C-alpha cells in the first residue's frame, strides 16, 4: 500500500508529482504530501485526505527541479498531516517518502535512535533519522543511506532528498514495488509505471535490496555493498489511455463494461496457431506432474480460486485445495507429495500471498502466478506466470480481473484436460464467446440493476444476504464482498442449504435477499431455501438463468453453459453493488479503509 513518486529534471516538478500521485491514489488515499527542493531549500506540503486536498494547499509558485511525493494508507499512526509523508530528519537536511512496513522500528527508536525526538507515530520517521545519523558518520550520503538500509527489517520502497545536493534522489527497494522511469535529461521513480506514463514509457526494473542514485542524466543501480549493477530498459504493455476514465463517471463502471472485451482478448491471447486454447509447454508439464494443486489467494482472487477448483477437478481431474493466503501462512496443511501452487493475484503484489510463496519456495515447491501485472513481485518470484490480459484495473473493487481470472483458470483446466487426453463435451472457445455476448447484454441492463439496488437496498437497509448453491454460492461470496466493500452494507454470502443451521436467525421483515438460480441441479433446492426466508419476512430478489426461470424472478440472465455461469451471473451483482454505493453517496472507486494493492501482511 502507499504510493511514492520522485522526479528530477527541468519540467514542472510539482505538477509531475501531483499527477503521478493521482495515478497512484488506488494504493492508498488517506493523506498525501510532496516535497520540492530548489536552491532556497525544501518546500513541503502535506494534507489529510485525497490528492485533491493536497493540490489545494500546494503553492502554485513552487518550482524546483527535484521532488518526491507520497499517497498514504495508514499502518502506523492515524491519517493526519503529521503522519503524512514526506518526513524530515531532525535538522531538516533529509526528506523522505516510504512505502512498506519497518518491522523493527520500535527497536531502532529505543536503540540506535534513543536520543532522538520523533514528531510522528510512523515507522517511516526512523528511516530518515537514521539516514541523518549515518550520513554524519560516513564519507558520503550514499554510504550513510546504505548503512541505514542494512539496519531495516521489513519492506520498503524509499525516495530520499538531500537539501545540500539538489542534483540527486536516492532510491531503495525491498519487497515493496518500485520502478525507475527513464527520460531525456530527466528521470523519474514511482511505485508503478502508471504514475510515470505521463512522461515516459521506458522503465528500469529494480530488485530487492538495491539502491539507485538518480540524477537528471544518470541512473546508477547498486547493491547494499555499493557494487554497481547494469540493467537495461523495458517498455510495458500498457497504454496511457488504458488508465483514463474516458466518459465514465467511475473506473468501476468502465471496468465492468470492459469485461466482454477482456474475455474475447483472453481467448485470442491463449489460442495457438491451430486456433486451439493452449498454454506454454512448461506450465502444462507442471500441471501434469503434480498430484494436487494448492490455490492461494485473497479476497476476490480467492473467490475466483473457488470456481477454478471446480474447473480443474471436473474437467482436468486434478484435485485442488483453495486457501486464503493469510491463513495458509501460519497454518499450513499437510501437503501432498507433489504439490503445485497457483497464486491468483490481480496486482501480483499482495503481501499475504507473497508470504506463502516465500515459504513454499523454501520447501522447494513449484509455483504459477496468475496475475494482471507480469513483472510484479508474485510474477517474478514464481516459476511461471499466466497473464490475465485484463488491462489496468484501477477501481479498488475488482471486477474485470475476477472474470479474467475465471477465464484463465478455465483455460488452464481445459489445457490440462486436453494434455491428459480427456474429451470435453463442449467447445470452450465457443462457450467463452457465448459468455462474452451474454456479458454485453448484462452490461446493457444498467437501468434494471439501478432499479434493483433502489428497491432492495434503499438507504435504511444495513444488511443483505446473498444465497446460492454450488457455483452460485461462490459467486454469492463475491457479490457480498463487492456490496460490502463499496456500499458499507453488511453483506454475507451463504450456501442456500446452510441458512437453517444458524444464519436464518438474522432474517427479519424486509431483509434483502439476493438469490442466484443458474444451476439446474439445485434450482428447486435454492427456491426452497428462498421460500424459507420469505416465510420469515425476507424480501427476495431472484436472479435466474434463462431456461430455469420462474414467474416471480426479478431478473433473468441469458443462458450460458452451466459450468460458465459464474462469468456472467457476477455482472448483475457488480452492477447492483455499484448502484447501491452510488445511491448512498459512497466513493465507489476509493472505498474507505481499503487500497487496491495490499502490500502489508
Ligand atoms: C476486491 O474487490 C478487493 N479489493 C480485494 O479483495 C482483492 O481482491 C484482494 O486484496 C486480493 O488482491 P490481489 O488480487 O491483487 O492479490
């Protein structure tokens, strides 16, 4: 979480920093700040709230050819101006922004920095005080910076300014993402490429425990011992226009609408020259040689994993376990003899998932990462990457990445089934194309979804339940997560048959129930479960699939292959959540307390 940006060059530094921070706001948005250095000194601006609030207090006259900025998701200390970054050393010589968590900051405060006074409650402030201490004891600031980094335990992406040297930014990275952007007579650094596309499309990747000395005309990468490292540039596969909202009021709505395109794109990317769905041989080999797949993920990606398990077990006959990463880390189950790990992560940066990856690599196991960001930490550290090809997902609530995950998991299962000589009784390309067409119809049903949100989830409703069975249950979990994260309505997904074992006690007059009925084999069962809650006063909204509908169903989705329903039935739930949040005046793209990329455990 948190986003950092730094710029050195002769353009409008403060504007580049602010625009960069706007692109990084998805990483955290409870407070923000920038520092611009000129020959007179450091001009520091910090504010609680969004980048828009920061913009209001930045002096438009500020100019300087070097600066750093930060948007925060609080871990240590409440969101306020004092805890906002950049932080400064006691003398004011050094100014620093940091993303990550310094695990030993308390020890450093009471040990090496025992004689220092701290202004903020952050772990970050120890870094800048240490830099000042060690720079004073070293021949060069760079040496002092390297000594500082050696004292830190935890994760960091850092950009540091020295008031006495306006021609350099010191940069360092360990476990938190950071990239350098390369320009003509300028250079830039940021937590991700999107913040830098405004000025460059050439980047240099940084590895953990590296530092960079950045000037206008040079990028010097070194390890913590000061040995220089050579590395070339790369151009990522993103277009600046992908990260604009265009005419949409919110990224979430744009991303919901992009889903049919994403599915068609995925099918195209994973087709071989004969037009057959096919994966890289090395990935196929892993799938064929394992005796069990362990899917590790969090949040929406975990929900995708639950559906992926069905595909792999049903089509490819591979046993699969799906685990929540943060639970797996500290409670590892007994593993099979030849396990294969699949990490599902839109961002590829989720710390909980990475903690598991680190552990299982120590045990010598193989890992595949399914991610929307190739080159991300989980992608780099796994043995193989499966790209989601969903395009940048900016809204905190994941939508198109979820359906992309389902499609890629389906293709992985299909490829494995083909490789095992298993005949499937459907044509996956045809079925995915039917899915994309159905998605289009659903994306056009916005008015109906807005009406459902207004009818079933009016402002006085504080809770809602999602009921489904089998595949529908997994989609209900995702629908409930979507609703709670952006509208703050307490929403829970339950298997229809489980209600009577406890949750039914929560049903009162008017309790909103959203039930999915897309699975023929349990269609009558789920309808029976709905009757049970209606008998206790609930207000049911049944979303069924064509062919399975009954007279009072509220909305009927177009028919798709029964195994692929999750890809389409989730769209009404995404749209209902969107409109429920909108009708409550919530900030749809940046819900409270959340961040897009969860880089702390
Ligand atoms: C989804 O809407 C959430 N914002 C969240 O649950 C997310 O899916 C989770 O944090 C995992 O992120 P990842 O896919 O980037 O690993």
